[in-house]
């Protein structure tokens, strides 16, 4: 693995965390939206990540663990899925969106969990940024070795 591949790995991580932050922002923005039916109520969304692997260089070296001789070279977003946990019905007969029984349905978004997840995603983004800065500094120092 070369030093320049650090930029690709960190860039993929930053892109994944941006998707995560956008999803969290959407969840928080819709946390207090209501609907008169379960089918139309907003459901929390969460991104699904997967590790991108690259097989070990020089192919199969005859190792007993050849299928495990791979290194992670980044992360990809497989998609965004809806949370299937139960929605919160509330009895509010005077609400304009209430159904015939007087219930309105609130999303299954827990703002406290979303804020904690947002902090985690922000820190992961910052960590990837620091990795890029460190790799850049290392490459600059390599260039000054001959001076």
C-alpha cells in the first residue's frame, strides 16, 4: 500500500461520513413532522456502510490464510435504509392532521440518539481529515530529504 492511497481511503471515509451527516440532518429536520396515517409518516433513515477490500499484492502466495490476506482500502455506502421500529401515535384530537380516532403519528426519530450519532460522524470526518493532513506532511518531508 502506497502513501498516496491514504488520500483515497480518507476521501472515501469523508464521503461516507458526509452521507451519514446528511441522513442525520434529514432525521432531525423531520423529527416533529406528523401524519394522520402510519404509511405516510416519516421513518428515520440510516446509511449502511461496507468495507472495500483489496486482495493482497502478488496474488495468492500459497498461504493457508490466502482468503484472509486482504487489506481494507476504504468504505462505501451500500444504501440508506428506513428504520422499521414502531412509530409514536399520540392522542391529539384537536390537531389538524388527526385521523378519525384523534391520533396523529410521529416519526421514530430519537433526537438525542441522532445528536450523539452526529457527533460521532463529525469526529470520524475530522479523523479522516487529519489522516490526509498527516500524509501530506509526510510526503512533503520526503521531498525535502535530498536537500
